[in-house]
C-alpha cells in the first residue's frame, strides 16, 4: 500500500516513529533531527483529514516506567515542530488510552508513552501488539532506526492490519536511497569505511567488495590493515585477532578488481588526549610510544581525489577521533569532499551513528544526498539482510 496515495480521511493512523532522541539532564531535547524527519508523514495524514497516534521507544528503560525515559519530555519539541497541540497519553496500552484514541477527532495527534516501559515490546509479544493495534484503523511504520528489530510495534503489529499497513515517507526515502546504492550501475562507486573496529564492519566490507570500485578505509580500523602488512603502528588501535582476515580482505579486493585505499600518513599523539602535541607520521612508521588518531594530510589529499571523481558514494564511520578537535580534520575533510562530489552530481549516502554525528558536527547534512536515520538498520539492509520491519509491511 502506498502512503502518498492513501487517503487518510476519517482514519486513525497508528504511526511507529523513532523519537529516540538525545535528552539532557534538564529534560531538554538536544538534537531533534528524528522528530523533524517524522513531521511530513504526520502532516500528510492530518491534511487528508485523519488523526494520528504516535508510538516510539526512548532509550533503554528497564522494562518499567521511569521519568528519565518518558516521552513526555519531547512533547514541547514535537508541538513546536508540528505547530499544533498534541495529546500525551501516559501509558501506551491502558484502557483509558484506548478510550481516548477510540474517540479521536480528525486532526488530532496523540503521543503514547514509551513502548519499552513494557518488556513485551522488545519480546515481540503478540498480545501486546494486538492491544497497540486497537488504537487505530491503519498502521504506518516510519521508524527506519528500528526496522532491523522484530519488536511488537515494528513488526508483529503489522499482522493486525493485513490490508492497511504501509511505510511512511521517511522509511520510503531511506529504502529508495539505499536501493539506489545497491542497484545502481553508476560508476565509480566508492565506499568509505571508518570507525573504531574492523570486527563490527567485516560483513559490510565483504559485501561491499562485490559492488564497489574503490574502498577507502580510515579511522581506527585502518591500523589493523597496516599492521597486517608489517607496518609499525605504535600504540594505535588494533585488533590482533583480525590480522589474517585483513590480509584476506586485501587479497579478495585484488581478486575482484576493487581498489583499496588505506591512509599513507597519520596524525599521531603520545596519548589519547586533545591536550598534547601532535605529529604527522608515515602510517607504517609510528614510534612505539605514539598512536595514530586521525588520517594525515597526504591521505586526505589522496582520498579527496578518489571521492570527487566518484558517481556514487557511501560513507560509514569517521576517519579519526573526531570527538576531539585536534583529530577532526580528517573526518571534516572527507565530509567536504563528499559535499563537493554531490555538487558535481554524485549521489551520496551517509549512514551509521557516528558518521551522521560527524556530518552534523560540520553542518553539512543538507549538502549530501541522503543522511540515513538508521545506523544498524542501514548497514543490515546494505548487507542484504531481510529487515523484520520492512518484511512485515511487504509480505
Ligand atoms: P564505530 O562506532 O566503529 O563507527 O567507531 C566510531 C568511533 O571510532 C568514534 O568514536 C571515533 O572516535 C573512533 N575512532 C576513529 N578513529 C580512531 C582512531 N584512530 N583511534 C581510536 N579511535 C578512533
């Protein structure tokens, strides 16, 4: 069923959103991106003449209500972004909550309390899902960030709406963007992978070798590849148990005609600190008492060259410890190169928690083609896995 073509007039739509936003100790939402991204879906339902019941999780409560994880804290942000009052219900399945949604007037927007106050949500409990389903006539999944989970509200609930289930605008865009990278024949296709660990990115790297022309590897994981090739990496991050695997990946890339680009230089420091002097070193000649915390200027130049000449770009994971100002330059430069390529008509997809945080830090999110809201979900989708939240709607 197509969301944009569906007429919500007189319908109550139960919308699974991802309002799992960061909230500070004063209860203030510090980044409202996820709320903002859900607004088009909500507005379309209202403008059709329907009503909306929103449900989400927030954080990791211990299967019971607790004020620090209450969605009540986001009501102000939601109301100002939506420019209308909303009705907050302090329990997602109580009789009184069902009473409220039973008699909803068209144009109303309801927000249910955190789904994860019930352990049944993560367990994918059928009974819990059926209670949630009683809130509405139509089910809309617009939470890409949790699409890889078979939870009650993301997957099991779809069974209760066999003829009235669909993706919202946000998920639809996410799928279109990832499919574009997966199915496109545009070349060169460049994947940039960074972040701390090889281990968490192995599956995606292997999968990418079948697709990409260039694979740029930066961040902490690069040192495992350098050490595997007998480089001296000092105290840099390394996963010794993956040295053989790193060599296998390099060989596989060669066999498949994929060009791998590893950093040639590294910005080093004696400690994991923003306070001590830094020095650029060849990445395979780092002294025993130093560690590489960012890519160096030569690597930036080489990576930039590959990126600006690409037609399709996928980026996951920072090039260095971008949380510290001394080691931001590599990640920032890569972000700017991606923007430059996008201006030259490349399609760029940024995904995975830390690369999204990085692109937002440099305020470049609006200058790339698509920033995915679902880190884990996006990676699993790219790996070719079936996501329960997507399957539940498609089947
Ligand atoms: P991941 O969650 O695997 O994408 O890793 C992201 C984290 O990797 C960020 O917190 C970065 O600070 C960290 N990181 C990136 N480069 C390095 C490096 N050279 N040494 C240590 N940590 C790094």
